[in-house]
């Protein structure tokens, strides 16, 4: 039985290797592989420059800070007018929410 097994393997292994190499050649004909290493280097993405981004956002930051300052002054005047120990007015609460939103927007612009 050992001899029959050796004969079988001796015939099938070379046939299988020929079959796989032929299949590989056919596959390569349809889809040629790119040369290794690549003929050209891929372009690198532009580097992130936070200073450039801050320069672009500077105008918006200045405008928003000015608006924040105006809102804070209005809020101070409104607080001085009302007795906050009794009830806070709805406009006072809305103004504080607007100030908070604007401050977060300025922070996001400053961070880039």
C-alpha cells in the first residue's frame, strides 16, 4: 500500500502544480499587477496649519467677541433692573443661553 500511495502522490502533485501555475498565468493576463515599488510616489495631503486657520477665523472671532461683549452689557443692565431674588425674567434666561452659545462658538473657532 505504501508504494501505491507514493505513486499516486508522485503523479498528482506535479499535475496540481501545473494546474495552479496555469490558473495564475490566466489571472495575471486579465489583471496585470502594478510594478513594485510604485512608479510614482503618492501625493501627501497638505499639512494642517493651525495659524493659517486662526487667521481665516480672526474676522469672525473679533465680530463674535464684540457681540458677546454687547450681550454681556445688556445682561448686566437687565440684572441691575430686576430683583433676581424674586423671579428671573424669561428674557434674562434667553440672553444667558445666547451668551453661552456664542461663547462656545468663539471657543470652537479659536480651537480651529
